[in-house]
């Protein structure tokens, strides 16, 4: 049978893939730009907003209503774990994935206790990050295979003294101040940034010295420079 040369055909468009909205919180603009380019190139992901500090990010997140927050530990004016705790207090069902340059052995357990649904280091390849995001969006928890084995061992057999890092003895606030000391910030700098009194920061510093068995402020400074994730 001959096919007519004229006529109309209707081609149904493929249904659009629903995109999950991701909010980025990182204090480095270049990092945010790279992450945005990566996520926006995926058919099921889109970046709905970005922030560099805790206060502005919290307000924006509550406004745009993302499906997931990708959060760094170190922020412009605050500690990422503090923002995480605030997010979980105000938006308890919002999944948060920590993406950080800091050692997972020091931060993963703290982040999970604070309410994060996963922790991935920035050194991982983009494919690993995309897999982690999708896993968290699906309702699962993401940690690296190495960290997962470590956490399981701690649950089953307890943490051996030889496996523990000295900084594990610190509270989240003490670790935050320890990091800032290692980054070269003075007591007044820390007090101003964290909206604390100088006296309170000095008290935290004394507790840090005691927990790390350090006898002087000079010893603390040297140790912090050598061991702080933010030391330059």
C-alpha cells in the first residue's frame, strides 16, 4: 500500500523526569559553582539554591523547600554541625548529606548523631557523590565502605583505645573551637565569630587542654596546628 505524501503525525513527548531539588551550603563560591554544574547536568537533579553561611542558608532553605541539603562542615560564620542541628530542629524530615574535606573518621559519627543522613568527602569522584545523593534521597544512609566497617566494628566490639583519635574526646563545640585555634584565630576572634563571651571561649579552651592532656596554651596551639582539619 502506498504511503500518502501528505498528512500529520502526532508524536507523544516523553514524560519529564521529576527533578529533586538540592540546596548547596558551602563557603567557597568555586566549589558551589562546580557542584551546581555537576548536579544540574543530571536528568533527575537540580540546584534550587545556594548559601555560604548558616543564617542566610537556614532562611533560604525554609523558603525554597529543597528535597536535600548538601552541607559542608566549615562555613563562613559558623560550624556546619551547628547548622545541621538547627535544620533538624526546625525541619526534622529534611535529609542532609555532609560533603566535606575533613577526615571522615573524625566527623562521620558526629554528623550522623546530629541528624545527617550521610557523610562523603570532597576527595571522592563525582560518580560517588551522585550515588550518595540518590541513596539519601531514596531514604537510605550513605557512608563510605571503610567508614561503614569502622562504625560496625564500634557497635559490635566497642572502640579500642588504639583506634580512637584524641579529638574524639571533645564535644562538638570544643572541636569547633579546636579547629579555629588550629586555623590561627585568637580567643577574641573565636568569641566574635561564635557570638560567645571571651570568658566562655577561654573556659572551652581549658577543657580542651585537659581532655588532650596539654599543659599550656602554647602546647595547645602547636597541637591544633598539627592536627586541626582547618590548619593551614
